[in-house]
């Protein structure tokens, strides 16, 4: 009952200040002050003030806040331990996964996926020089395109 009276008084004072501000021809500011001053009355009418008063004097509500605090503390502790253990931030883990994916990617000249550094060839196979004889077709342009693409 007291909280509702206080909220009504605050709203009435705010509306009075809005009226004075409007009298001074600052209508935008007056409208903003009126909007802020109507908030306490709206909270009383919706029952939020009563709920807050009941929550503030309820031991069960305070125990709930304590449980939420313990939950937050555990969450932050596990995040700190994870970071110190080497998990790093989410961005660092994404970058590490991206780098690992690039290392394990299939090479353009490979016929099968590379499964690790041990199965990768050390050097690219060298291309055989094209034979340029009168009777055979000249494949030098095709060979140049294949070299360009790393095949």
C-alpha cells in the first residue's frame, strides 16, 4: 500500500514538472519527462510493484537469488579453468580448427585424401617433357594449363 502511494506521488510530481517544462515551450523535453513520470503508475497498475515488494521480503526469493549466485560462480569458475587449461577463447578454438582443416585438406595433385603428414609426398611429381615429333599432336598448351592448376 505504501509503495503504491509513493509511486503515485512520484508520478504526480513528474507530471507537474512536465507541465512547467511545457509552459516554458520545451515541448519535446516535457513529453519525455511525462513519459518517465508515467512509468511508476504503470508498474503499480500491472502489479509489478506488489510482486517486487513480495519478493524483497520473501526468504524463499532470497534463497533463490543465492542459488543463482552459486550457479553463476560455478559457471565462471569452469570457464576460467577451461581457458587456463589451454582451451582458449572460442575465437582461438575456431582458428585452430580451421588451421587443422587446411592441413588435412586434399592436395590438388593427390588421388586420395591425405591422412596425415606421414602419408603426404615430400615433393610434387615433375612433369615429363612433351615429345615434339612431327607425327604426334602438340600437347604443350594442355600441359601448360595443367601446370598452371597444379596438376
